C-alpha cells in the first residue's frame, strides 16, 4: 500500500512531535503493509509556515535516519497545501508541493467555513495542468450544505481523498456517514491515513482498506490505497479519473495511463474557454 497523506515529519506541524514518534509511525506503516508514504505537513501561512524547500530537506533527513535504523519505508515529498489566493503560483515556484513531484496536489480547504468561488479556484488549478486532490471532505463541518458542490467537483476532475479513520468512526458518526456515502456513490479516488502520531491518530490504512472493502469491494478498495496512489506518484492519469477528458482537443492524449504533464496546454485558448463553460456553471 501507499499512503499519500501523512504528518510523519517531526516538528513541522501538529503531527509527529519528535524523531522517536516518527520512528514508531514508520515501523507501524511497515507492519501493516505500507511501502511508501508521502510526507505531507501543513502549509498554512500564519500557523504552519512551511515551504517546499524546507519539506524536501526534512524528507531527505528522515529517510536517511530510517535507512540507518533499518526501517524499510520509502518516503516521498508532498504537502497538505491550504487553499490560498496564489495557489498555482506557489506550486510553480516550489513554495507549495505536489505529491512526489507529480501533477497531483493535495488541497486542504478551511475546516469550518466554505470558501467562496471554490469552483473557480479548482478550475484555475486544473487549467494550470495540475490534478487537485481535496483532502478529507467528509470531515468538513460544511459538507452537508455543500454536498452537491462536492459531487460536482468530483465529476469535473477534482479528486477526493477521504480518511481511513473516518470509516472506522474515529472522528464520530457524521464523518463516517459522509465517508461511507461518498464511497458508495463512487466519488472517492484516494484513501489515506492522515496519520499524526502513533497513538490517537496512528497509521491505520489497513483497517480503513478493510472497511472500504465492505462498501466498494476488494478490487476498488485496493485501487484506493495501492494502484491509484502508484499512478499518482508515477504521474499517470488513472483510468476514469478525470471527467474533463472528453473536452481535450481531439488528440486522444488524455487516455488511460498517459502522462498528465503538458496535455492541457494543447490549443490552450480555445480549450480554456470550453473548460470554463463546463466547469463553472
């Protein structure tokens, strides 16, 4: 398995508080069958003032220590990037981070307040040739009033990542309901642990996978934690993942398993107009 959302890096945010905690988390990952983890600390100006450069150095340092300890876990870069007005520029400059240098990027919305013009925000990310992955929508306090919007975003190319702990009831009945509903309705692309420590919010991807199997079956549950995350880190477009494929400019290059990079810029002006009409209605 591959976990694309983890706060395993020590001392950068509200996740691991020390190297010893990161070691405990890494050993548990290995024990439950996770081979690769994307290190995704928060980037939230004013609270967690992390940067892409800082995160890359921290990932390299932790990987070196894991290797020294003989812990067979591979790390890759990423961030839990909070919504910001200059989001695309932050990605292009390297201040914000995509997952493993791919075109897939975690996007964290405000937890208690629904952002205005959210469709426009995601439209700009997609137009810039990234695939946004909205983190833990099932845990947002405003999902009830905006669930139709979530469904619309998923249909138009925004990936959805739910938390394994939500399926296990760790965040209460309400997030569990929305996680199960989104799975049942086929809106979920990625299941991740969003682990913060080895106690209260420990790596629990295996238990989440087993819970998902009861809703979507063994094959799709495996896709949520293995084949689809692998496609992400390989920068490939997974089959059936982007509803905007039909809008590409007739060259067929948005097909299954092809590289995302560069495709969206074909006949950019005309495509951008058609994309906006489709995405923002």
